[in-house]
C-alpha cells in the first residue's frame, strides 16, 4: 500500500489493517462505528492501531513514527490530542499472545529479567534491557489508553481488555501490581479483564492470597511459558526452571482462581531428546491440568548456534533440528500421553506447521486422526515455511 496514490492507498490501509494475520479476534464493532469519522481522523486511527495500540507485535510497514507528533506532556491534556500523545508509548519490539489481538497493550516492564533462554530472541535487542517502568509512567500511559478506550466504546466497541507487557510483567512485586490494577480500574471502570505473560519464577515470592487479591482487581489469565516438562531439556536450553517449579506455579494459579494458559515448544530438545521431551511435557500437563494449552514450534530466525551450544556434549552431532514431519510425530507422541479432563487446546500459533483446535481429553481421538492424516499426506498438508509468519 505504500506505492498506491491517494484515496486508493487509504482504502488498502483500512482493508489490510483488518486482516487478522495472527490471533483470534474478530472484527471489532469500533471498526464499523468509525464510519462517521473524517477521512483524516480515520486514517490516523487505523495507522496508530497498526503501529501498536492494539495487537502489536513489531514495527510493521506503514507504521512511520516520524508521522506521529511528540508525546504530550501533562500540560497538554489527553483528550485533545490522544494520537499524538501515543507516540513513544512503547519500547519496541512488543509481543503478545495471539488471543490478545484485541487487547490494549500496557507496557509495565521492558524486556525480560531472565533473558537467558537459548531459544528466545524476543528481548535481545539493546533497547530491550530489563527495566521496570516507574509507577508514574505506567499511570500516565493508562490515562492515554483510557482515552483510546473511551473513544472506542463510544463507537460501540466491547469493554476493554488489557495485556500487561513485556515478557516479565509478573516479576513486579504484588504491591506494585495491585497499584497498577487499581489505576486501571479508575481509568477504565468497564475493564473486562487483565492478562500477562508469567514465568514460573515470578510466583515464588507471591502467595496464593497475593494472587487472589490481583484476581479481585481484574487479573484473569496468565500465559506461562513452561516450554518443556523435561528437566534435562530445560537445563540445556537455559530456562532456569524445573518440572517441579513449573508445577508449583501452575498449582498456585489454580488455587488463586486464575486461569493458566501454558505454552509447550515442540522441537525444543531436537531429534535426540524428542521422545523424552514429549513424554515429560505430557506428564507435567496431566498433573497440572491447565485451563488452556498451546503448542508452538521452536524457530530460529536469527540462527540456532546459541541454542545448539547447550547440546554440544550430546553424542553424535549435538542438537539436530526436527524436520516438519518429525514435529508431527512429536506432537502425536505428546497428545497420546496427555490425560487432561477439560483443557482448551490450540496449535494455531504462526510457528506451527499444522493448526489443531479442540478440548482435551474429549477431542483427543479427532486430533490424533488429523495428525495421522497430515502425516500420510506429507509436506503438502503442512503450512509452508513462507506462510509461517516468522
């Protein structure tokens, strides 16, 4: 759309901004309600949304920060120039789960306090060094997002949801998280829910009562990156967690009434550790009984040398990345051994070669049949590399 002149360019911008390339969010009522806005205001609104207010993943083509005015100061007020005030709201890149495509992103920390996992490149850029944002910055950001929310809800949008970024928001003390959630309730009285990524270690210093207090203030879902239930795999990838620490965290969330959405990474242990990775991960999930379970596929957009270092002492060639059909075999091995009662299961992240959706264990026979059919069909049944969004 950068090469299309005039009104046609605007039409393409509005169309492409609504295509859901990742996530599960439907078209929002605010999109339809925006019809009475001026062309200039609508263009600004759509550009700003693509640049990071909702569903942001990384800087996208057409999101030119140079076109955005400076961030407003306290003297400027919010309502009169909300879009100009939003410039500089985030330290990029910013990531969120697919299910949070429709959520407002509130960056309460920058980066990840651990940031040693060999498979993760999300927070390795120099500007992503870990930092907890001061409370006055967070509350100022909330005022701006509150203005966005009021504008959208006045156009018929559903009550707002907030995702706390970055990858380590739950590393903040429980007292700070309470202050943030209380401020969010003030700015958005109709706030539907709050969610966040969560490392198991984030919960070691938080009691069940601490988590119940956060639940009472609107925190609902925590996305927990367990990655594996196998201690050897976790050690080799530098996760800094064990099966026991992950289980303890998930049980604590359940006791507090919070939903857990767990992520397992297929291919994480390579070819030699594939079977034990699948079996141990299935055993952990069966004991934890998470509310939601997602499987992703480990990917190395910046190269796998750093990841392979942890496997250098394995016999043979060390870390051997799984081929796509071998990923299906690992998924099959994993699902066969799951003993879940009522867990929503998804493998629809952009990294997956095969999208699966169901409830486990009810839908296990169907999911295994879909895997078997894809295995028989071969590579033609899988998402091609160019379409995996990486």
